C-alpha cells in the first residue's frame, strides 16, 4: 500500500514539473491565458512572431501554441511550437505555484525566498527519463525537423533562443543561461556569449585547447527557465538553484555524448547536445535582441551538434525576444535577487521592480521605508553592483508602488531636484547589447533618489481618510 501511495505521490510531483501538465492547468483554470492556433504557419518566415505582434497591437498577450508549425524541411513539424509563456506575470506566478493574482511584489519576494536556498538534484536512469524516449546521434541528427523561429526582419537565420548549459571543468558546477544560437545547418549552430558565466567556462576549455561540452535545454517547465535567470555569483550550481525554484529536486540523467560526466534534465521536452570547438569563429548575427534593437553581427563560436533527445510527443519552446515574453522573464529573477541583496544592507526595502519600459533590465525601481538619509543611494548602489544590466535606478518611498509606473514618475516629478538627487556614475561595466553605449563594455549609470528627505520638512502627499474609504466600498455603487 505504501508503495502504491509512493508511486502516486511521485507521479503527482512529476506532473507539477511537466510542461504539458502546466499547459493543461492553464487551459483548465485560466482558459483566457492560452491561444491554440491550428493553421499551418511558417515560423522560419516570421509568421509566428507576426501573429504575436498583431496580438500585442490589440493589447493581448496569451501563451500561444502553434499546433502545425512548418519546419526547415518544409514539412509540418512533429513538434508543436509554444511561445509567449512569460508575457504575463500572472502565468509566471502560476509557474511557481502561486495564485494568478500574486503577480507583483509577492512573486518577486517568493523568488527571493527560493533563490536563497538550494535543493540538490536527483539522478535517475535512462528508463525513467522522458527526455530519453527518442535518441538521435551522429548522422541521425537533423535540426531541420525542429520548428525553429526567425523572429525579426534582419535576423539572417532562425534562432533557438533557449538555455545552453555548461559545466565548469575545475569547480564542476553547472551554469544555465539564455544564449542565442543561430541555425547554421542540420548539425551546426552559432552561439553568442557575453563576458559572463558561460563565456568564462568556455574560455577555460579553450585555454587548454579542448572542446566545450554544451547542452541546450530547448523545452521544460516554465519554472526551470525562471530559475535559469538567477543572478547568483559564479560558482553556484544552477541545477540546485533551479530545483529550489521548482520546489523540488531537479531530476537529471546522463547525457548521450559524455555520460555521467555531463548530466541533463530528465523531464525536459527536447535537449540538444554539442561541442564548441576551440579557436573556431564564424559570422553570427545580427539578431533582434531584448532591448528592442539588433545586436550587431560579430565573429562568434559555433556548436557542432552531437545528439538530440526528446519525448515522443515533445513540444518545442521559444521566447519572443525583445517583447514582454522576454522582458517579464528577465525581470522577475533579478527582482528577487536584488531584493535579497538590498535587504541585507537596507532592511526596510519593500519591493524591487524592473519594468517593461526598461526592457525588464535597464530601469530598476526600488521602494524603501527610509529611516535615515543616505539609505536610498546605498540601496541603489547595491542594485548597480549586483547586476550589470541595471542602468538607471529610481529609489522611492514606501508610499509609492514601484509596480505602478505612474506613481514612480509622480515621485520623480515632485520629490527630485536634479542637482541634488541625481548621481551619474561613469565607466561602469554594462550590458554589451545596450544600444546607447559608446564603449563595447563600459557604460554610464544613473541613480535618481526620489525619496523625501528625513532631516528637513517636506510637503505631505494628499490623501482621503482611510476610515471613510473603508465605509464606502466602490462595489456598493456599481452594477453587478
């Protein structure tokens, strides 16, 4: 009896971390959040992203499942295409097991709580790994079978814009990050890396003239990718942190190419295994990137694809880069991480938000219950130091909701004197894809202190008495 119960619990737990069960839950509980498109569409000819842009123009941001995408072979792909998952913070809340209405500060705070802990992964056998239901190696591999998306008009080819995984050859930890990979042939990809963690790992292999093992996790439960975007220091094992985000141990299975020396997520939909040969560079890009502009064409690394494994009925995932799907996904993990870091020094921090207006990265709004002058700039400096993406920090008082941009701009308009409250910091490491940068690496950053001073009187904000508001709820005067 205990064994039956144990198996039932295991099945229930795996369902929580299964992409298709996440889709089923959305359709069952929040049917307005998903749109199924049964027509044939050509994602390699901009048709998927054209539909998403047309939805955006109508103010609609559903998760979209294209049931009959045409692949690079000109055939209807066996893999349905799922995209725009993260364009709604509500769906991100659901992905972490919260309620849909917990999409603002509660979501960021829950992320920060989980980001502070670790859950070690669990190794399973090939027989227990859904991602091993179909295994293709060597000449069997043909990336043209996948419905790879060409996103924007200057993209020279379709791109897989999901998460390559690398393992540090010295420390042994796994690093998972969103990096674009350009389709170059049936068994070949190009890859762009900024000077961050995966770049550091690849550099270590190249210094020894060794190929860098890399695995692209193309599709998994949305919580996997929210965990992948943590801002933890180099050396943190992302498999452990992703397990924490999923609220359970991430199940791993040996890869086809390197066996137990490189473990891959057992419950993924599709995994691509390959190697980055040392010293080889080819033209890559341009590519429509997260700021809403094109990342330039450069000489970049390539990946020689060795194996593809997937579920029998696998779903192919894509991120609509440079749009809310990309911005919301990038913002939530950074909000949680920055909240944790700031709270350690400024314990009265209330919330951190990276709004879509700053591409989910460049602008950062921090709300604090300021007790002494100087705390606001201290909080801002921590944000700038912890995340090189952050370019402009607005610090506001606790009476301002950082998730309400109108309130933030009101504080900026009424509580800031530019010569006193704006600080410019030059020659700081920035994001290589930020289009206004003159230097390839360095940028200029700004702190705007939109908090009221503590040591001198300041005009109070107008308000209607709360007790009277409580006595007169608006529902009383609205028709049902």
